[in-house]
């Protein structure tokens, strides 16, 4: 018998409490997945996310919002191991802007024009109808041809003119947990939303993914867009995703419940996945630079003010390429560029060739 979403959600919460208690983490597992920015509020003019019933798509044919992982990842316990310290365990995905459109294939699948305008990076085919299969068959403006993933964020405007990042932007794939050797590659088709267009300024600043807020020149940690940026500088922002997965769903109705941020292991400063989301995945960090400076009074996001910044990720990496980069750079404790090469450890070699492809 198939459980409907509300019944299943209740059972998941109950199970999470039970597993959490057994693991000795008290309430930490649920704290990690609680989020004030669930994207459920509605704003006029398509500026927010809604809980409108999704249309049937190739990834969610029954329209219940749950996309099961096939097969699910089971029998995993969060790793509490503490491997040899390595300051870095990451690689870069350098991806340029592919297009802008009022589409969102995660929040509004099959509904073109239903969203505020988004700036899409990576896959060149991303639109309201995108599925795992369509992205996997598409092209990319990432340096690595194997990165067919879709990345998107609200479009930045200066007045009525879009301000698009120039050239490849830095998207980091990092270890979010102390045991970087436990990190696994993303399953194909995993998708999630980080932040929300309807979050308050306090929620944005207190978000687990907050790094330094909006920056330009010598102005840092801004919740809102700065009023002025020195001429010739750029407007920057960094934000990090959750990196712990429940192993069961590639998406859930709120596009967040299947993911969680790490929690602190009791008694020390180690970051571990909560028992409810035991599978450690890479942490995706957006590091975006917008070519705008001077008077910023007319600069805004399509989703609203600066504190409405959020982003979406839809994994469509070539599996062999992603596996090799995660194994060599994240699990290997290296600081890699988009080729999987660490300049401080040249003896380790590179994962990809000069053409950014697997040899």
C-alpha cells in the first residue's frame, strides 16, 4: 500500500526521533533538518515559491512530490571517524551562465513562466520541463563536459537590465563532515533548493548555508545588497548547501526534507551527519560574482531584496567523472581545480585531461 505524503511525513518524523534517540544524538537530527525557509509562502507576481500541485513529469509520474531513489541507500550509519587532518577536501566546478528564464524545474516542474526569473548555469537545456534524462542528454557550459548538472539562482537586475555573472563561476564541491573519507558522490537525479525567496532577513543571516553574505570592496557580511560598491569592484555572494542525505528520496515536496546540514558530534567539534540523514554527500557552495558597482540603489533580485537569495541544484553529472573527482579530491583531502589537480600536491596528478575529460 502506498502511503500518501502527509502520512509518510508523520512516519518519517516519528522514525527520526526514534533513530536519533538510539544514536545518542538527542534532538540534533531533527534540529539539522528543521528549516524556516521552506519556500511555502506565496508572493505576488511569481516572486515566491508555492505548494501548487506539481504536474506529472518523467521523474514524478504520480505527482506526489516524492521521487524515490532507485535503489535507496540503506544500512548506513553516520561516520564518527576522524581521519588525518587535511585543511582542504574539495574540487571546483567552473560553470558559466547558459540562459535566463522564469522557469524552475524543481519547484514548478512542467509550468513554464510560473517562477520569478532565474539565471541558469551549467546545462544549456535547463527549463521548466527538465528531467534527469533530458539534462543527461543536454549540453553544458561548465569547463568539464561531464558536468551536465543544472544550477540556478534568482536573476540580479540593475533597474530593468539583467546583470549576469561573466565567464565561468566557481561552484565548490566540498566535504561538509569531518570524516571527508566518508563522502559519496551525488546520486543521479538528486535535486534540492538552498534558502528561500520568502525567508526573512534574520532567517537569511541565520541560515546554515550563510558564509559571508553580500560583499563588495571592503564591505562584508551584508544581509541586504550594499548601497554603494567602489567603482570597478564586483558584487559577490557565497552560500553552502546541506550535505547529508536520507538515502531514500531524490526530491521531496518541499525540496529540502531529504537533505540536512551536519550537526556537531557531542563532546567535540566534529561535524557528523544526523541519524535521520546518514549519507554524507558533497557540500555545494555557490561563489557568484556579479559585474556591477557604483550606486546600487536600483540593484535588486528577481525574487525581491538581497535577503531573498537562494539557489537550486539538479545533479546530472556523468557518473564516472563525478565519482573520480570525489574520490581523488574530496576523499583524498586535496584542493583541486576543475581538472581535479592540486597545485600544492602535484605528485597526486590530475583526474581530468587538458580537455577536462576523463583520460
